[in-house]
């Protein structure tokens, strides 16, 4: 269907890998933060709330810069992770996943938080009287009931990660096969005179992937929603 | 026979709840007009609402005692609770709703007990359905079964028939009477409906304005 060159396939494959890893790693954090913001009142909640949504309003290049100085090879967090855990972000695809995950995080947290807020707390009371302690109650009642929101959040994060450009290119540059995602590849092609035609194919791939993500999420949300409706 | 001893106090805005009573075997009715504090007392017994002062105990086991700071969390109280609106879990089948308490309490699956309860409440044919596919009366029967299968030491029923029309009420009451006569499980039955209570209650605690107005037999319902 898409007649792509090996280099273009590499960019597509890398984009998918980066986005999937970013989403999966962000998900436990997204569920935890979404739950905390929905259910708990704690000191500094407004600050946590602000930090979570910051990547949505900051210029992506600023987010990329902040990642570079903190998670870069010589940044305080980056140096620590590299020396003690062997995790290196700078100029690696893992760095691209990190920046994509952070850029997608606000879009992930929001639907998850709303889903937790919408749950009928009386069902949780009922579960408690049936013998469910806090953690098991969360796993058997709260999380399954919030599932449509969790799926929606994951898909939003994935789609945002797929389209990420500014923060990623600032943080880990634009290295073919390592950090050159679809967006970066399109950008590179457009730097060459007459590159529009070549870029067109990747643009089609990007559109197709985004549409597929939306359709899949809609399907999941409907399925999950249908199970609960009307009790 | 279990003896439930309740002595609780709590301010709720303008309203002060201060109630003291005991309940032994049989079905103890908490009877009174709406706003008398019946549901709040049931929630206190279950551990969902904390009193400000007083204590709640079953036999010698203290569930709540403000003086010593004891407050056993709801999931460790072993008290079954049937709510007015059923509160079945919408994402689980009827079978899994019924089995939920056993799983959470870590009891071994007891097929005979499951079958006995399913038969007692006549819900065997509903097991593979989702709660949304049930009638109101069926839902309440499942809610009763779900509470019973946790093997509680006390069963609380908060207006279990209030959301049903009178035909459905008459459909469910016989099951509850059967439960009273066969299960020998002490029950606390909250209702404002004297006619309903006459059929099921053995003792009556009459509440009015957050206080116990009278305790005695079903003659208090007249």
C-alpha cells in the first residue's frame, strides 16, 4: 500500500517503537497521578497538577531543552542514571521515548483522572463491606470501572508521541535509525529542494497511523462503555 | 446468638444522632420516618461512617470504640450489607458478583454453599447475565446472595425493597422470611414501611429525630 524506501521504513518502525514504549512506560505513572489528582487532597496538589500539564503549554523546544540539561549525559539525572543503572538517554531512541512520553503525559492523565472522578463511590463502599481491602478494591473495582478512560488516555498519549517533534529533536537530535522518527524524517526531507513529493508518502503514513489509533480507541471505549451502561 | 450493641453519637449539621440499642438473633427493625438517622446508623455498623462518640460491638468483638480509638475497617468487619440500590458491580457477571466476597476474603470455593444460596434466592438461572440485564427484584436478590456468601456474622439491609413496586416487594419478601427462618443469621432491617416490617421483623427499634423513641416487639409498628 505504501511504497516506502528502507530508510523510510526505519523511521516508521522507530516511531512506532518509541511511541509504544513511551505509552507503556508512562501508563503506570499516568494511572497513579490520575488517581491521586482525582481522589486525594494533599499539600502541593496544585503544583503537581501544574507540572503535569506544563508540557501541554510550554513550547516543545523548551521542554526539550529542560530534558537536555537534566537527562543529558552531563545533566544531574542523566549522569546518575548512566553511572548507576546504565540507562542513557542522550542521542538514543530511549531519549526520544522519554521526551515523547513526557509530551503525551498530560493528554494521558486527563481522561484517566476524569474516569476516576466519574466512578460511583458507593460501589467501592459495597466492595469494602464484602471484604475488599484498599489495594484489591482498586484492582477489582476502581481500575476496571475506569478502564475506558485509561484506554482513552493511553491512545491520546500514543498519538501525541507519534507526532512529537520539537522536544525530541531538541533533546536527542535527528539521527537516522536512532532518533529520526516520522516527523523528523519529514522535516529532513523538506530541507532538500524538491523533497515535498518524497515527504508526501511519510505524511500519508502519519495520517493513517493517527486515524488507526483513533479508531482503535473508539472501539475499545465503546466496548468498555457498553458493558457498564444502565447497570 | 450474636448480640449487636450500638451506642453512637454524631452531629450532622443541625441534626444530632444519638442512639443506643442492642439487637440479638432474629430480625431487628430500625423503623422510623425518613431523616430519622436509620441509614446513618447502618453505615456506622458497617464501618462506612465513623461516629464521633460511643462504641459498636458484636458479642465481645469491638468494631468501634471512640474511647480506645478502635475502628475496624469495613472490609474486616464481616458484616453483610444489602443496599437500597443493590450496588451490583456493573462490570462483573452475576456469578462473579456473587463470588466476589469469597474471593476477597480468601475463602475456598464452596460449590454446595453457592448452590444452596442460589437456590434459596432462586437466582440460579441468572448467573451468566450482567447486572444491567436484570429486573429490580432480581438485582436485590443477587445483592442479598452476594452479602450472604461472604459468611457474615450480621446482615444489614437498608430499605432493600424501597426501590421496587409493590408487586416486586411481594415477590422478594418471602425470600427474606425464608432467610430469617432458615439461616439463623441476625439481621438489622432498615425501613420506614410498617407493613413490610410486620412481615419480617422480630424486634423493633423505633427512631425519631436521631434518637431511639422506643424498643420492643412488632406491636411498636402499629
